[in-house]
C-alpha cells in the first residue's frame, strides 16, 4: 500500500482478508507488541473510584452473564465487527445476555484502515450491532485502533492519513448515532501511528490499554481515561477493565 496524507482515500486499499479475524480482540495485538508487565489486581483490591468491567469477543462462548454480574462486572464492551467483512458470531448472545443480566454494555469495532475508508466501516459497524440508544444501558460504540495483525504496524498509513481515517469513522458514527465513539488504543500505538494527535481528546471518550500496575501516560489530547483495560485475563470472561469513576458517571457516559 502507498501511504498518503491528504485523507482516507489517499492510499491504495489492500485486498480484504479476514483470516484470523476471530482472534483479533481488543488488545490482542497490544499484548503481543507491548507485553504484560503486571496489573493493579496485584494489589489485591479494586482501586478507589473505579468500577470493574470487562470486554469479550467470539472467543467467549456461552457466557454466564448472571455469574459475571455476581462476580462484580458492571459494564462490558463486546466485539461486533472487523473491517467490512467480519461479524462476531457470538454477538447476539453476548449483547443481549449482558443487558438482561443488568450490565451496561456497548459494542466495539476492530479497525481495518487497510481495507476501506472510515465512513464505510462506521456504517458497517452500526448495521451489525454497533449503534447507540439513550436508554442508560448502552455505551457509545468504540473504535479499536491498534497494531495491524495482518502486516505493517500502521496499516500503510502516514500519521496524517491515520488521523484522517479515524476522523472519517468518528464523524460518520456521530452523524448517524448522535454520539462520538469511544477510542480504544494504547499510548505507544497512538504515538507511532497518529503522531500522537490531540484531535480527539475533547470529543471522544478514551478507552486505553496498558497491562501494568498503573495506567501511565495517556495519548495526547486526553487528560484522563474513561476506561482502562488493565489485564488480558482475570476473574471475568475476557479482558479486565476499570471505568474511571463512580456509578453515576458510568450511567452518564451511557446516556450521553
């Protein structure tokens, strides 16, 4: 692919491949590239002012959602789609089951800037479960922007082109749903692939990944994270997360 800087159409798209898409979960590539260096659960207690949650994908089959709620889950993000050619086959059970069990839930999309423009992927995501409703139980959809599992780290895009692609996705999602999507990423990937763009800090909630005892440095533009994915396994199915705030703030994030 040819890097570009004028916008999401300024490079050649690769032939779409979804081999292994079922394995591409939020943080699957971050763990490979950045490693696991501990977690706050090493401290044996939930940090004050944080709410426990998790994220899941098609890897987690037949989840006991009432059991997850009893274990302490209060919210969950669920993989819905990847690119414009993959839908999580477990999405219905996970999205509806978590809702029935009383969790506040949302859907996320694994970004594939190598196969289409951001607007096309936002529309695909919305059409396959990634929408939002102001019911107090639905989190805004999230864009999972991380290392490319198919090849070049930044999908062949320059930092300017990657930032434009994310703006294309975010703007389309907001126009269609009324909410800006959350952005899931790691600080290291964000610095490398967007040039540490500060463009989204005032509009998009941050869901940051770092597998360590502290959240550490955040990407430019954000002064605080909404959600911290702190471990790739734990007491809940899938990855472990903390929402940064009390229950009323979590509900506010859902309501918009």
